């Protein structure tokens, strides 16, 4: 488990999913009954997928929903984080005024 957290810290959630799935397929098989759900999670919500694999095998109870909610917020922040930095990109305002977007 320690290695998974190091992989996440340095390479990101998708690399963590891939390496953890290759290293320990039993927990993934215990968590998901079909391959489609972890595959969709890999593409769209990787932090939520990782957190679900951590908390779901023992059953979702009480505070586990908070962890899933925080992971989902991390996924949303990952996709929307660049919106606030666009104004700091040199020349972005001139590009927007020329294209009308």
C-alpha cells in the first residue's frame, strides 16, 4: 500500500491505478464485478476510483462516503484547475479578443 501512495505522489492517479491493478488484481476483482467500471473510472474519475477500491471491499459505511466525496472533489478540481490560470498566460487575452471566445 505504501508503494501505491508513492506512485500516486510522483506519477498521478492513472499510473497508480495501472500499477496497483497489475500488482494486486485480487482486490480489484473483489471490488468490481465487471471490467467496464474500473476502465471508466480510469478515464473519467481516477481519484474516486482509487478511493473506492480502498474503502469498498469492507463495505461502504459512514465516513467512507466522506472519503469518496473528497476524491470526487479532487477529480473535479483536476479537470477545472486550469480555468483560473488561463488569465496568467502571456498573450491569452489577445487571443480571446481576436477569436471572440
